């Protein structure tokens, strides 16, 4: 079977058909605040560890913008210890909360009412927020379309044959955004599906190609089978 050249949207539909809706971002009642904190904490760590940190923040009454803004740094770090790089992430949380409190009167909706371009630039200006975290916040909290690129997305896209693995974040993002309708819901669902597939089937070592729903459009599989 030949590889379909414009197969990005096909990948989305195949994954959706295989796994169903993932309904991200998972929250436990904390709304957009919880999404933002989760997005900052989840870099380079498992979601299970993030959940432990979120629970501790809740138990310790560090569960809104002002509470984290005014918190003792060591106490905040201690609460998020399970999320690795906790001092760095505690500082990023404080930086984000300072922006919301000082520049947007403590109202996230004012921040999220910026245009997509201004919002992304504002988020990227916060020390500790990189493109992936910014795009997580934009898609799942601000509900605006900015395609999220992570290691799972890069791995699957490169193996399938969309673009080389060593391309930059913005090169991957441009390729996905050019081939997809600019739709926040689709971006959010697609990202969740890619993470599901990348963590369960298209793993870093020994991908489970024989069980993979993408094998008929995957360059890696078709070349190596
Ligand atoms: S066929 Fe194998 S390499 Fe290709 S996407 Fe599936 S698991 Fe990954």
C-alpha cells in the first residue's frame, strides 16, 4: 500500500476511530486554573505524578491564582515535589500567577481575551513557559487553536513519514496547522489521541507496530515489514 501524502487528517480520524474521544484536559473541579497548573507541572513527568502535586496543592489551600501568588516559595515547592524540577516549576507557577494578578487584575478571562498571537507571545514571555506549555494553555484553557507539539507527536509524525524528527517545534507546528482546519476542538482531541497512541503503541523503543492502527499509512512500518 502506498503512503498517502497528505495523511495528517487521516491519522486523526484513524486514531479517533480506534480510541474514541479522550475529552482532555482532565480536571477535578478546578477549571481553567487547574488546567494551567497541570500544563506547567506536566513537562517531563508522568501525569500520575502531576496528580499527586495537584492534590497536595488543593489540600494545602494553594488552589487559586492569588493563593499561589502569595504562597511561601518553599511550601509551594514542597507541594509539587512529585512533579520533578519542582523549584523551577514553582517559580514558573509564581511567574504565571504574578502575570494574572498584576497585569490582568486576577482575571484569567482578561488574559484569554487577547488575540491568539498576543496571548501566545504573552505566555512565552513568562520565564519558564515554553512553546508546548503555552500551547497546552492556549488550547485547553483559553480554547483557542494553536497545535501542540510534544515528543509523542514528533515521534509518530516522523515515523509515519510526515517530517524528520530533528525539525524544530515551530516547523512541526506549521506542518500540522497547514494541513488541518484551524479548529481548537480538533487540535485538543488530536493532541490527546497522539499522546494516547505514543504512550501505548508507538513507544520510543520497540513500537507495537503489529497492533498499530496506523500501520497501513506508516512509512516506518511499510519500509521495515
Ligand atoms: S506502525 Fe509502528 S512506527 Fe508506525 S505509527 Fe504504528 S507503532 Fe508507530
